């Protein structure tokens, strides 16, 4: 108890110290260590602290009288600690990575302020996870948004970065308004903003209030998490931010939205195990599967490496939300075990996503660091120059594609099992609808594989597509180390799911605990027969065994043979140039055609002929294919334009004529007098 | 009190109202100023009457002040200002509402002020019951003049009419007990007039016109 | 506290700026004038802090019989006046100095300017400490006249236009206020009060006996009257013009302090009328005006081209929030409103100073021509951002707390619809305001400019305010808390839960 | 004791599958040849080919990277491991506790992932074509496959194959109408997964028709042998799946030589019959345009959805 309070204070002071050191470092030669060493140590302490909380006791700490009415209450229970652990691991890796990555800011003389923001950002996330009072929660929440906003627009010489940062800021503020409303509803019921009072009295809220609280919180936190259709800020902000920041944002920050939703549903909204609440789950299932599918569909046709990753974050958030929704539905029908299964699936995916998305963003960062381009059409062939980066990136790609034996597979396996278990819900309509919801989910998994094949192949494989990146070098060692940490965690959580699951079940106080790393994840039917099993360690062993066996076999049968290096088969045409390769756009063209209704993809071909009359001798041929974001077009643009229209009408009262101004006053007094005469207050 | 006094009060109130209407109805700055001067004289008379009726000596001072400042000093100042700025647009360019309409509107305003004063308990004080509506009417008519007129000068006069209304109003309701405040108000108005005349001067310099339509640079559309 | 010493306190407080103004008239050297004014302003600041300490200990302070009466509420208003007055004078040195060097103003103007500043300060100081509501009206009117003079300091076309509109509209509006005041006085008389019928203390004392219908009408007049001066929509129309055309330090004073004085008047009468009618009546009126103000401000900010105009509209918004908070009532509402008064008085001058420096640097107030402040003048840019984010109610800056309280009280008092509407307005304001701010702060300057923050004396006042903005964001000293708490209990008619 | 015996049998099953897989290919080729009035090579030809390829030297593209080199091995390892979970002639296997149907799908996915990468690694345009088409087809097949599994799993109480097969072998086909739809879906999926007509055509190397061949066009020698082999193993696994799930006759549920032998025989008959059927079908229809393929997959999806509804109602 005491000791973890001290740990917590150490964490806070370390990050604060990092921030201040950053400010006073004044872009000196030692700026980078001054900034990132504290954050690394801080992250380590965060990990220790959260593990301690999960294993031992929750921390609660109150600082009164800083402000009127509100005490700064810190309360870290298993759930918070779980998310803090996520923050700790990722931010450790990212800080290590940043030691190398942020060199360019040193040259730009901007490193010191960057360090301030970086440390404050991590700290604010930790505090968001740990706060126990509505007011301070909102304060840290907004602090998180503010710092991340400044980090997003860190390269503010580029106009579009500032634009996208603006979109991000406004959207997230919009979300915050909704969160605020849900807190206000709680306050209305309890007369206090302390989460404890919410917890204690929320079961007795009227049902309507509960629903309102849930909906507004879902919208609010969903905006941060990037649920469709509130996701538009995400593919803008992540590419604009420096890659280490986008790693943090995409891996951890959007999880804070998930954290908020969990808190609200299970703590504040007074969720009760009765079918009345099942519609919360349904809503989340629908939103989740929509986000997953739409996110990945935009990812698969995207050319910008970081924007692809951003869209895939939307997809993964969708999967997480879907799992949460399922667990709520199960819980509302008293299917306790199943709701645990779904919750574990969703949270396991959350932490997995934190790892591999952090890894992938750092990989993308290294690519940008080396080549200074984010356009995969201009990349390719990096695997030879950057072996380590490509290796680690591949691990991330395979994990996020949900393929065994990596961690993504485990969580998606659990998710699919949860969907399968929907057959036990005592309501036919729900059974069938959730079964149908599995359709987009499966499609998502398929598309995810396609997306990352495309991304990896176009970035790292085959011939390079533009000359200027021929002479690049591998990134510095500490960047590779940063990525390697997360990559190893990905493999670990893939091969030994026991780790993640036991962590989860201790953090969330779940009843069913796995005992040894080697016994399989087993789901039993109500009878004795086993519904499904998975034992990743054994799978790993089998894989290696088969590998050895087949290797030996081939050697024995085939004997020794030699490999000849020769040019790719070119149909006897001559040298293949990079312009003849398959491009990213053409690679995803079939998918674009199949889902054309979503992309509104629009192709134009303009051809020049040698002789205008002769259509056979083509001189040049330009092909231009564009896809649009239907949400921006059909949802956001109309809303904003209509709002502006109304505002324009209102502000016209400032006519500049003093007579009209005086007339306003006269009318006001007369109207008010009439109003007073009529109203009987 | 006996009925003669009451009748006198009523009659004087009516005259004052008429004088005010005169201000509304007239065109051209000089006519305005004369109308205003007339009104101020009537006001002074009314004040003395009230002073006589209520028998409070401060009110005579107030009356004297009114006579001096309003019917002599202020018109002087304004005429001086207008003399010094040699511009032709001293006659009001046509107001927003035609004379007919503006008379109707002002009739409405008078009615309103009477209606308004209905809702106030007078404790059967004849002075109040007679002059409260009148002063309110003056006030609103002045406001209406401000809204309706297009030149800065006429707006100044409108301001003055409003001030007259205020003066009467305060006098009637407070019976001049708080003379300090009366004086304060006087002082404020005086300074206000001075400042506005400076402004008028500047305006005619910079815009070479006193049309408030010229003053429309600062707007939002 | 015996009467003599309290008399002395008040006398000194009022004499300091007066003497300063007079001294300025005698030696006409720029250098000395500045020193004199700065010292007098700092003296005022010190005295106000002294008075505050007294008020915190013994609640009230009355001098010259009952002519002057300072309670916690008055003190709360006094605080921003002194602070903003001080920093504005400090800032004036640099600002007017530059105007002087580029020849926009000459010595005569400088003298007139500093005289005006001192007298302006004086007249505003009288408002919250006088007990006589008539005197309060007179002084508020006086502030109008003086500020008109300050606005038309150098006769640009727009300045004259703004001054004219301001003069006419404010005078007309205040005449309403006078009517209201006299009505209240009459109500007090008819309620059988004795000689101090014009005194606020007297009015509150027997407000129970007032005639309800009379009080209703009276309060409407007060609301429209002082509301005009406080810039509540739709009587706010003069405000953007005046605030944008005044010299920057004056704009800071107008926007940060003068509006508060007008609101102070409204709130005083609100207390009285609640004594008679109960709070419900005046609350609904305040809520109506508040919502309208916030809405119109939100609408107008988006389309602004002039930086200071935009800031002026945001003042309208914040005044709306204050009156909303008073209207919602309850502990949170009133406390939030008072805190909002203080916070706004800190944040808005910061913004005005920053924009003043920026417009001097870029030689324009047109926002589309200003880009990349953060590159050209890093420190100013940072302060500019701090002020801007504070104004839109972003934590961890001070205004977040007060707005939070006000909105919470909205739910508490059951005004769900209004609160939701206001929240949406605030979100809109956030978006449109920051859009301008970010566009100005980042990006690359249109023309190449040398990196320069326009001198220390331009930075220091802003730095003072900015530090206050940040500190009040998450820590409010005990004393201030108690002060504000007492003030809100006064507004709530003595009873404070 | 019996457990270790079971493991042994499980391994034997895998070896049987691996051994039989080229035979199936051979049988299909033979059948097609016959339907096309050709003699065709012997049904053991694939064995000879593989043996030959294993001894041949390789030519590797100079553009390619280690991805290209390791892909055949990854392919084989993934598919070979998946083979452990397929019941061949014994209904329950100890490996049922290790993984299930979804794991098999995952392993196939792994193999496909690397194949697609390899196709793009050589910077050959054929590889690009192949990967791009494979991308689309596999993506669309995913939901169909999962829904089919959904129906089967619900009907037979689990994705655990031992459970499925045991329940299946204890129950007759008749009481489960939804299974028919599932079977239709599964059949389409198998055609797609193995790149059979109308999805792709193994026989030709025309860029119009190639899907899988295009991706592995650059391979030669050992690598090609590995790839071909793992493909045919995948194919026979799928045959075995559909056979044992939907026609679970004759599979033995106890460990005794007689039943196991009977099981093996019936298994071989079943899958050969299935192979012949597929071959006939293939030679009776033409390759479809790429963008008509989704229609076919839609049919699969629809039928498994119908199956699902039937199960619930």
C-alpha cells in the first residue's frame, strides 16, 4: 500500500523531471538523454508499480484543498493498473527508440520543447488512468489531448499538419463535451464528481439516466478511441505526428477511450445483469464491427504508410469494442463465463494491439527516418538495406494479421470463440444477429492479412521504386532495440498466452484462472466434451519439430544442390525496370473494384497519341485513380457547412448602423417588459 | 391638496408632452434646438411648480439649474459647434420613418409609458401619478428620435431629450432628496455633451459630413 | 477596525490614482510620467491587497458613515481592477513608447493618455467600494466618458466611429440603469425607509417590504441598462468596435475590468430583487441574456478578420457565462461566476497584450496577414497560445474550473436543455476561436521577419498574467477561496449551503 | 499408455496424409486427361516429379530476398503442422487438445501470407498478378469459410475437430439440414483454396488464368518441390475435412487394428472419389472472369448463412 504510493510518486516525479529537464536542456548536445532517460526510467517504474498493484493491493491517495469543491483523488485498481502496464511497456520502448529517432529535431533546435511535451503526454495518460474524480479526470484528459495536439503539429511548418492537428483537437473536444455530460448526469444523481460516489450509488440510478450516461460516454470516449463514424481525426493526426508520437498515440492513447468505456459501463453507468442492458452490448457490437470493416477497407487501398497504420488502428479498436459489446451482452443474460471469455478476448486484443501497433509505427518511423518519404509507391527493396527493421516490421505485420504463432492470433481466436458462443444467448434474434456480425469480423481478418502483405511487400520487397532511396542505411541501434522489445513481447504473448490471460484475470478479478503455462485454453460445452482448445506452446513446439523433420527429410532425399543467382524471368523481353513492377495501387485494385461503392473510386485515363488520328500508336498514357472518404463527404461537410450557414445569419445583426443598435436596445427593453408582465414567476 | 393644483399639474404635464412631440415632429437642426430649448423652459417651469407643490426648496435650485444649463448653455454650445463646422447637412436628411409613421409610433410609446406607470403603486401622490408617465414618454420619445434620425447632431438632441426625461423622472420619484446625484447627473450630461461636440467636430473633419450612415466601417458582414 | 483608519484606507486608495493623474499634468516629460503612473498603480495594487486581507478577516469595511462599504463581493471586484490596472500601466510604457517612436502619438497625447488612464482607474475603483447606488451609477457613467476620451486618443476614422457609437449607446443604456436605480430607490422609500434609501445596505435590509411589481420593472431596466455596459447581447453591439479600436492597454482594461464593474451593478440589484421576489425571477432573465450572449459570440467569432474584434466577442461570451452562472444560482453557479469574473479578468488582458505586441510587430490587426508568430516571436507566441487556450476553457488553465462549475450548476438547477445548448455553443466557440489562433500562431510568416520579442517590458506583464492563468488552473490559495466563498454567500442572500 | 499410442497414431495419420497427397494430384490429373480423351501420365507421376525436383539445382532471382528463400519452408511447416489436427481414420486425436479448426485456418493463412510476399519479392509482374488476385480471393473466402465453420461448430458442438468428428460419426446426416448448406459452402471454399476451376487453373501458365502458379512462378528445384508438395497436402487435408465432417462413415472411434484398417481404406476411397468428382467438375466448366468470382463466393456465404438460420430456427 504505502510502498506503491511511493512508487507512484516516483513515477510522477520522474516524468515531471523529464519534462522540466527537457525545457532547460535548451537543445544542447545532451538534450536527448536528458529527455528520454527519465522517461525510460519512469516507464520502468510504471511497469513495476502497475504489476505491484495488480499483484498486491490497489492504491488510493487523496490530495485535498488544491481547488474548491474538488480533491485530487488517485485510485489505481487492477483495471487502471492494466492500462498503466500497457503505457509503461510501450512508452519504455518508444523512449528508447526516440533516443535515436529525435535526432532530426535536435538539428531543428526544437528538441527541448518536444521533450517537455513528450514527458507530459505520457504522464497525463498515466494520470488519466489513475484519477478518481470527474473534474480532474477531465483535466488530465484534456491535458492529454492538448499535449498530443502539440505533438501532432510538431512539424508545424507544413500547413497540412496544422490542419489535421486542428481537426484532431476539435473532434476530441467534441468528445470531451459528451464525457462531461455523462459525468454531469452522474453528478446530478449523486451530488458529487467523485468516482467513488458514482460507483456506490450508480446501481440505484433510474434506468433512463443509466442509458443516457452510457450513450454519452460511449460517444465521448468513442471519439477518442476512433470508432466509426467519429474516426476522421485519426487518419489525419497519426500521419502528421512524428512517428514515435504516433506510436504512443495509436498504441496507448486511443486505448484510454477503451478504458473510459470500461469504467463507465462497469462502474458509473450502473450496469446490471438484466436483458434491459443488452442493447448497450448490441450497440457496441454494431459499432465495433462497422469500425473494424470500414477501417481496414480504407487501410487496404491507402498509399501512405502511416495512414495505413492509422486506419488499421481503427480496425483493431473496432475488434476490441466488438469483444466488449459481446461481453456486455453475455453479462446481461447472466452468462458469466462467456462474458469473461469475451472480455478477456477484447482486453487481450487491446494489449496486443498496443504492442504490435507501437512496433509497426516505430518501423514506419524508421523507414521515414531513412528515406524521408511515407509514400509506399516510392519505396521498395528496403529489405536489403534495412534488414533489422524489415525483420521486426514483418513480425509486427504477421502479428497484426492475426496469424499463428503470434499474439494477434490468440486474441482473434478468443474473439471468434466468443462469437461462436453467442449460440447460448436465450434469444433467437440476438443469436442470429451476432452470428451475422461475425461476417464483417471474418472479412476484416482476411483484409487485414491482405493489407499487411501489401504494406510490407511494397515497402521492403522487390526493386526499389524510386532512385533517391538507393543509398540509405540501417537506422541507429537504439531505434532497433526499441522495436525489438515490442517484437519480442509480441512473440512472447503469442507463444505463451498464459502470461496475458493470467495477467488479465488477476487485474480484472476474473474467476477462472489458468494454472500452468502449458495447459491449453479450453472451452467446454455444458456437457463434458470440449468445445475448443488452443495450446500455443505446443503449437510452437510442433512447428519447430516439423521444421526440423522436413529439413532433414529434404536433405536426405535431395542431397546437396547449388543455388544460382540470376535475373527474374522477364519473358525474354529484356531488363525489367522498376516501372514494370506491380504498384501498391494496382495490387489492391481487385479489392477496390469489389468494394467500389465504399470508395467512390474514380479513374481517369488520358492518352497522348503520336498521330491524333491513329489510336494505335500511343505516346504516353496517364492513369489516375482516386478514392474518396465517404464520411467526410456525406457526414462532416454537410454538418459543418450548415452550421456555418446558421452562424452567418446570426452574426449579421452587427450591421454597423448605430440606429439599428439602438433599436435592439429599445426592442429588448420592450420585449422584456412584456415578458415580465406575462410571466408569473 | 385642492383641485387647482392638480389641474395645474395636469395641464403643465400636457404642455410638456406637447413640447416633446414638437421635438419629434420638427425637421432640421435649428428647429430641433429651438424645440429643445422650449421644452427645457417648460421643464423648468414644471420643476418650479413641483417644487411649489411639494414645498421642497432644493427643487427650486434644480429648476434654476435646468433653466440656465439646458435652455441657455447647452444650446449655445451646440450652435457654436455647428457654426464652427461649416457644412450644409445641418438639416436632417430624411429619417427612416415618415413623419406620419413616426407620430403614430410615438403615440404608441406614450401609451406604453402610461401603461407601464399603471403598474407602479403611487400611494396617491399626484405629482408622481401625473409626471411619471410624462417623463417616461419623454424618455422613450427621445430614444425613438435617436433610432429614427440619421445625423449625429439630431442624435445629440435625442440624447438631450432623453436626459430631460431622466431629470424629470428622478425629480418626480426622489423629490430631489439626493441632490448630489442630481448634480452628478448634470455634470455627466454636460461632459457628455462636450465630448460629443468634440466628436462631432472631429467627425466633420474626417468624414466631412455628420451623416451616421458614414459610420459603417466597423461591421461584421 | 475603527472608523478613522478605515476612512484613511479608502481616502488613500482613491487619492493615489488621483494624485498620479494630477502629477502627470504637471511634469510633462514622458519618462517621469511613466514612472509616476506605474508607481501609483503599484501603490493601488498594494493597498488593494491590504484591503483584501482586512476583508478576509472581518468580512466588511465601511467608511465615512456608510457612504463607502466594502464587502467580500466588492473586494472580489476590486482585486482584478488593481491587478489589471497595474499590468496595463506596465504594458503601456512599452506599447505607447513604440507608438511614440513611430510617430503615431506625440507628447500631448502621451500626457492625455496617462491622465486618462489614472482617472479611469480611479472611477473604476469607486464603483465596487461605494455604498450609494446613485454614486455607483454616476461613476459608471463617468467611466464611459473617460474611456471614450481614451478611445479617441488618436483620431483615426475607425476610432472616432467606435467612440461615437460607444458614447451614444452606452449613455442611452445607462439612462435605463438610472431609471432602474431610481425605481429601486422609490420602492425603498415607499417601503418606508429612512435617509439612506439610496444605499445598497439599506435596500437589502428592507428589500422584503418592496412592492413586487415595481421591483420587477425596475430590475428589467437595471438589466438592460447595466447589461448594455456589461456587453450582454443584444446590447453588446458597441463592444467589438470600442474594444478593437482602443489602444491595447485600454482595451485590456475595458474588457477585463470595466465589464466586470457593470456586471457588479447588475448583481447588486439582483441581490436586492431576490430579497423581494426570490431569486427565480431575476435568474430567468439573466439566463436568457446569458445564453443569447454566448450564442451570438460563438456565431460572430468565426467570421472575424480583426484580431482584437475577435477577442472582444470572446469577452461577450464570457460575460454571458458569468450571468449564466449567476442565473443558474446555487453554490457552484455563483462561485463559478465569480471565479469566472476573476479568471476572465486575468486571461483576457493577457490575450490583448499579446495581440497588441503581435499587431505592432506585423503592423496589422488583420488575422489573415499574421502567420507563424511562434517562429517570429517565440515567447509572445507561447503566451498567446496559453491565453487563447485559457479563453476557450481548456485545462489546465484557470477558466476551465469556472466554466465547469457554471455548467454543473446548470444541471443542478435542472436547466438541462439550456446547459446542453450552452455546451454546444462552447464547443463551437472552441473550434472557431482556436481556428483563428492556430492559423496565426503556426505556419510560416508571409514576409521574412527578424526574430524579436519586442522588448522585456512587453513580455513581463504578459508573463505575470500567464503565470496566474496557469497557477489558478490547478491551485487556488486558501484566502482567495474563502473570499470568493463569502462573496457567493452574499450573492445568495446570506444563506450559502 | 493409450495416450502415447494415440500420439503415435496421430503421427501416422499425418504421414499418411503427406504420403497420399501427391497421389490425389495424380488421380485428378489422370481423370482430367481421360475426360479430355487423353491417356495422361500415370497417377504416380507427381511422385517422380517431386523426386526429380528435389535433386535439381535452383535458380534464384537476384531481386529476391530471404523472404523468397524461406517461403517454401514456412509453407511446408505451417501446412504440415496443420495436418496434425486432421482426423484421418481415427476420430479422436490427442492433438485435438492442442488446436482446432480455427488454428488450421490460421496456419493456412500464415502459409498464404508468405506465398503472397514471395510472389511480390521477385519484382516479377507475374508474381504481382498472382498475389493481387490471391489477395482478393482469399480475403473474400475468409468470411465464407468462417461461416461454414460456424454452422459445423454449432451443429457438432465445437471447433475442436475430435469433438466434431466424434459427434458426426455418432449421428447420421439426415437430422441436420443446415449441414447440407454448409457442405455446399465448404465445397466452393475448397475449390477456391486449392485454386481449382473456376477460380484458377493448375494446368496452364497463362497470365489470364494463373493465381497460385503466378506467385510461385520463380521457384525451381527443392523450393518448387516443397511448394508443390505443401499445396497438395493442403488439398488432401481439405478433402479429408469435407469427407470426414459431412460423410463421417467408417472412421474408427476406437484403437483396434481392424477398425483402423477399415477406417484407412474407407478414407482412401472417400477422398479418391471426391478427387475424381472434383476433376470431373473441373473439366466440365470453364475458368470464370476474376470479377465473377465474388458472385460464386457470395453463393457460398449465402448458403452458410441459410444454414445458420436453419440451425437456429
